[in-house]
C-alpha cells in the first residue's frame, strides 16, 4: 500500500474495534460504560430518571455490501406520562422513538403501541478493498421516578435487498414498519413493484423513496418523500431507472392506524381513560414481487398497432369508394340512371297499403295534395339551383313569418299520412345553411371546452409528479406504462382511434357533399326531386364530436378521477343527441331543432351532470328534481314529435288544456285507433322507457350520475334507431349491402366493446385503495388493458354507427319524395 503501511490483519480487527467502543463510552461521562451488545440476543432491564442503559453493537461489512440492522424494543408500561425513550446513534444519523409509541387518527384519536421495531438506515457500501467497521449505540432512558422494564433485540437483516422476479413475504404493523432495498439490474430500465395481501385490512401504504436517510417509515411522515399509494389487497407502482440517479431505491411498507383512508369503518370509541394497545390487532401479511416492465420496443409496437389498425379503415374506405365509382360509371354508360329507365321504380304504388284500413292508406292521398296542393315542379319549371354559399341566402324567418306559409304548415303537418315532399318545402339553401350552424358551433364549443380541460389535466399530472401521491389518479396500475411526464400513456394512446376515424368520417361526408354539389350544379333530377334531401351540416358536427371525444377521453385518462369524469362523457352526450337529431331530420328536414336550441339543451344536460357529481351521491332532493325534469322533458318532447312541431304552448294553462284535448280526442273519442298510430306507439314505448329510467335513478341513486345520464341518451337513441329501421322495412324499403354491413358491424363491434367496458379495472366511486383491487394486467401486446380495448372498439363502433346514419336511406335516391313516407 501507499506509504509502506501493511494492511491490518483480520485477527487484530475485533480488539481494535472494542478499543474504539470503550474509548467512546469513557468520553460519554457519568452515564457509565456501554454494555457490549450481541446481535440476536434479547436484553432485559429497567430504567428510571437516575439510571439509563447504553448498548454498543459493533460489526464489519464487506466491500460493496449493504448491511441493514433492525432494532426491536418492548415495554410493558402503558404510562404515557413517563415513556421509555430509545435513541439509536449511527455514524451518519440519529433515530429515536418512545414506548408506548403514539399514533393519531381521525378526529385526534390516539393509539398506543408497546412493541416497536425499526430498521436502521443501512450503511452505504464502500469502495475499500477490505472490510469496514461500523458501530451502533442504543441508549435507553426514562424520566420516570420509578423503574420501567424494557426488552431490546438488535438483529442484522439477511433479506434486506430484494431480487428481481422473486417473491418475498413479511409482516408489518403500524409500530413495526418495513422497508427494503432494490437495485436495478444492468439490462432493466423500468420495473413494476407488485404488492399483494390476503387481507383487506388493515389499510397500508406502499412508498418508493430515494436512498436518503432518514427513511420516512411512519404513518405521519411516509408521505414526505418519494412516490406512495394506499393499499388494501393489491398495489402496483412502476419505477423507472432514470428517476433514481443511484439506480437503487427503498420500498417502504407502512400500516395505518385506521382504515378510513381505504374505505374501512371508523373504530368504535375507546371507553374510559385507559389506553388501549393495538399490538396484535393491526398486523398485516404482505408479499412483494418486483418484475421488469416492458421495453422501449413494446412502445413502438403499440404505436404502430394503434395507427395501422385505424389506417386500415382509410384503405377500406378508398376501396369502397373506388368500387362505387366503377359501378356508377358502368351504370351511367349503360343508361340505367336516366329518368326514363327509372320510371318503373318511381311510379310503383306505396308498399304499406295492405296494412292500413281501406281508404286511409299512406298511398290514399292524392299526389296533387301531397305537397300542399302543389305538384312537384318539373326540371323545366324549377328555378335554377343556387350554390350553397352563404351569400345572398334568405333567412328562414322570411318564410316562417309569412301568415300563408304558417297556415300551410298547420294544414300539411297535421295530416294523417305525410310524405317527405310535405316536409321538404323550404328552400334547400336556407335549410342547408341552418344545418351548417351545427358544424361551426361545435367547433367553437370544442375549442373553448378543450383548452381549459387540457390545462387542468396538465396541472393534475404535475401535482402527481411533484407530490408523488398516486392516490389522486385512478389508473389501472398493473398496466400503466409511463412516457415522459404521463403516468399512463397507453390509456391516452388508445384514444387515437376516435380522432382518426372521426377525421375519416369527415372525409367521407366531404366526398358526398362535393358529389351532391356537382349534381346540384348539373340540375340532376335525382338530386332535385328524388331521395332524402341531402344536408351535411349535422354529419360534419358528428365527425367533429367523434374527434373531440377522443381528445377529451385522452385528457380524462391523463389523471382519471371523479372530479373530471365529465370530460370523458360531455361529447358522448353530444354524439348521442346529434345522432337522434340526424335520424329525425332525415324524414323531417324542415322541422328539426335549430343548432342554438340543441346545443343549449346539451349545455343543460352537462350542467345537470356536473351537479350530479357534486350532489348526486346521497342527496334525495337532487334525485327528485332530476327525475321530475326527466319526466317533464320526455312529455314535452313527445308532444312536439307527435304534432310535428306544430304544438304551441299557450299562455298560463294552455299546455294543460292542450294535453287534456289530446287525451280526449286520441284516447276517448278514437280509443280504438289514435290519429297518428306509428308515432303514438313510438312515444308510448319511449315514455315507458324514460319513466322507468327516472324511477330507477330515484330508487337506486347510482353514484356515477354522468354515466346514468349517458345511459338515458343511449337508450333513447337505440330505441329511435330500432323504430326507424322497423318502419323502413315495414314500408317495403330496402337495405342496400353497405348499410346492411354497417348495421351488422355496428351490432357486433358494440357487443364486443361493451364486454370490455364492463370489465371494471378501476372505480373512482370507491377509495383509491379499493379501486386498486380491481386492477388487472395488460391483455393486448403487453401494453393495452381491457379499457384500452374498449377505446379501440368503441371508436370503431361509433364510426360504423355514423355510417349507418349516412347510408341507411341510399336506396331512396331513385324514389320520388312524394312516395317516401314520413315516420
């Protein structure tokens, strides 16, 4: 060695160490020399105000070895006024506690423990070539004027450092916390710490802390450092190498003195003034396993899978568009699309004559009166079709405020049997402009809604990263793969389908819109007088809503919790509402709701959902009011639908007079057959469903009020869609191959999507610890969980649902509008 000094032999090591111990004790003063301590031996004694005990434990550690020492103490005294004080002195720190050890719970409840054991901060491994010497002093003292007995046991831990993929079992309690060391292997950049227990309670906390002394391993300070989460039966924390410069960390396990943080009940009051010990009542058996997390290549594979899966929809759409183009070209060259060749289809009698009473069928109305006394004008007499630009377009009010037109509406819309020509009398430019407002308004709403949402969830994620409190966000921690500052990147990536398919739907609608504009400019007779009037504003709004659903769902999953769940459902309300409006607008193009009133209604629904999150948990009055609003809204909407928008609310009690008149005319005078049978059947079934949902909410009061409202919307949409398809088939209308395929695909994909949706992986209706009991591993590519699969499938299901609405009536493109029934 340098300087010519020979290394000290192992035989001289222990005598030299004890010389140091004795010298330190002599310098300690009148307290007396420390008693040499032996690891694994139980020491018993008594202390008082004039007598204290000092023990010295000496050991040597090998180079590169981390040695941990655990101190166990016990005292039979329950005297809180004169506790026994234990002070442990190490080379770089001091650790002290008292017995009885006091923990405080909710409402200042106190819990005392006579048995305490603590793991001392381990010595840092040295780079020396030989063993290093370590000394630990344990001081036992008390200010009591009488003797208090104690027990002391100091041991060296053999399993302090955990190994990868190897389960380790141990026991902990509030006064006997545990922590262990883990070092990253060379080829591992990220690990998942999985902790399980057979017992739900006592409530515990799992913490990951950097290698810093002191280690925060008690209930009142475990949250001061590192990352932590509460636990009942299961916990999982993903740890990345880059977050720990030393490439190692402590895993700390703390048992809480009370269970309320994990959803448990409050303990009963402790009778009398006597202290109650909890030594044997709060013990929990735990098992920890550390497994490597996924590699970076899995992230790349998951991204490719996500984008390629949905880009395949683009390829399929291009193929379908190309095939359709070829078929149209062939038919055009064969002359099949000329009015002469299609006259056989146009002049066929109405298909549901046989199912209606004699003399009052859908086809019984003379063509001369089906359009309010005006024949459909021929192409020669029709004014030239104008463009869809907003310039020089008359406002709708110019027509609606004219007395003769208002009177004409009342005559036509109250007829027993209506045809599409009766409800498509307004100037197409005006109606098209009206529906375009849906598109521009939803873009404005999306911008003003999304920007604060993005700012808020970024703040949530920042708070999680800074404080380390993983109880803030309700992830599936067994399948939460971080990327950058995001804690669960997989839950965000899986929403890419909504954005890609929403954009694809916009492209499909744009193609149809362009083709329709060209046909209008060419004064194509089929575009002017045949089929469902083409208005694309609502379709554009639906595409934007689908894209925004993906954006806001991704924002929600940045940090999912009860306070921001409405982000994930707001545009689902709009999607369901827009689909119902579009379905109604298909055969009622002149009387659909304006964009302003529709979005105002959506705003009321979202406001009600927010109030439900705040007040809907236990407040009965809220459910009474919301159920009344639900029932009254159903009745008001039913009346408007039944009378084709011609129902007017009179002053004061006019609405009640009209309702009484409806009951008298349709249920008393014509009890055997209401005036509008099909509409009556739909509205009766719809009201029964909605009243049942209102009663269900009032009785059971589900905690997830936002999902309850969304369920109401979806039920009404499915009911109306089923009615529409049934009536379409009842009218002997056809389902072409593309809409039939979309209907089947929608049903199949929705069924699969709902299966994964109900595989609950977390629940903000419960405590974070209870929610983690539902966590499950990844099921797709080792990266996506069940909820991610729900995102994928629901995006595809919504896309197919939109295509159903877009293509459902393509078979009517060669049918005159005065032959298309309204239902």
